[in-house]
């Protein structure tokens, strides 16, 4: 934790911890006044902890988890790790399989990527391979889950799809979160679980961009070498005083990057926007794919009817 002389820089980790600790207190029907007296701190101090104006001390978190009745080891360690690292920015958070390649990375407790996105004012998504989750149709999402986890039970698949659909509601919040997605042109030609599912996905995307705060851009293949060569990412531009956050999803895990390191991703996104087609031309390309798929679907239907007859 920073010394008294150091200036605390607001971090999403501190905010995440503060919100979780406040939720635990409220779920147990305990007041700020009661808990402040229990800790031996001022009422205003505890309120600042929960608002993340200053990060919770680890010993305070330990004491509060006892009084809140949180004794499950994994949950306790996760919250304590957040307290120990809440003041850190410009550091990596790694979740998933770890190997020797991660030796130089500062591993921090995992935060919910969806929680971070829901707190942003603007989301900037570079998607070089697939349509990102916020713009996925149900069937498209289900096909991807089944491809990645072919042994997953149907009930679990359906639960994950429902969860995704619920999280997409952030695009309808008031005030809405601004969303800009840059798709590589190759994404348009990638078929997912057949033409019918792919067609439904692009029609779904067309409906999504009817919202004035949702923009989809296509990065042309002819752009050649560009600043997105290191892979996809999401930049969360947070409200003041919080620094920007970059989210990365990879085969062996996920990462959260804050502050100066995240600014680099934000700058790369702006350069990719400069190289991409404008909104009108981008949607025209999607429209061409939709027309092509509708033609294919129509021919398939006619052929199937002829076989039946």
C-alpha cells in the first residue's frame, strides 16, 4: 500500500473491492455507523473505503469478513488479494493456466470483465476474429460455446447464453454506454455453424447499430500491416477520476491492464479507426454479406422443397 506521502491513484480494483464490501454489509443489514464503530474508525472513513476514495486496508477487510460471516477460503483470499493490490495500476491481472511465459507478469486477483465494462462511459472493441459478445446473437454465441466446450451440458450452455443476453442490456442503460467495434474484414466472411446462423448474426448486428451510440467499423484487408497485429482487445474509457482499462482474452487466460499501459491500447484503437472504413461504407459491406447469405438461404430452401416433393 502507498505510504502517507504517496498520492493514491484511483483504480478499478479499489472500486471493485469497495463495491463488493458494501454489498456484503448491506446483504447482512448492517449500517455504516455500526461497522465503523466495530472497526474503530470514523463513519466518514468507512464510507470513503466503500466509495474507493481510499483503498481498504487488508487488516480491515479481514476483520469485516469475520463479522460478515465470510469464511469460504477462496472468497476470503480473493478479497484480501484485492485489498493488498487495490492501489496498483499499470499492472497485469492474469486468470487461467499459468506457465513459464507468465514469469515476468504481476499476477493479481481476477476481476469480472463484465463488471468493468458496465462501469465504463465508452467501450472500444477491436475484434480481428469474431463478433464480440456485446453484439452476438443467441445462436452465434451458442455455436461458439459448443465449439469451445463440446462436452458442456445443454443446461450450462443455455445459462451462459442467457447471461450474455442479460449483460448486453448495458447498451440500453440510461445514460447508455457508447460502443465502437472495429471488425477485421475477414470476420465478415467467416461462417459460424452454417449460413443460417451466420445470416441471423449479421441481421442482429444491423438491428444493434440502430442505436445512435453503437458504431461498427470494418478494417479492410487491404490495410495491410496495421497497429492491431498483436491481437484483439477492449478498451474501457472510464469516468473520472478512474484511468482507462484494457481487457484482453487469450487462450490461457484473461488480463486487465490499467492506466498508462491501457492508454497505449486506446491510442492503437484510434489508429485502427483511422485505417477502417467509415460507418456507412462498413455497414454497406455487412449488407452485401447479408444479401449474399439471403440468396444462399433462399436457394437451400427451394432445393429442400423440391426434394420433399
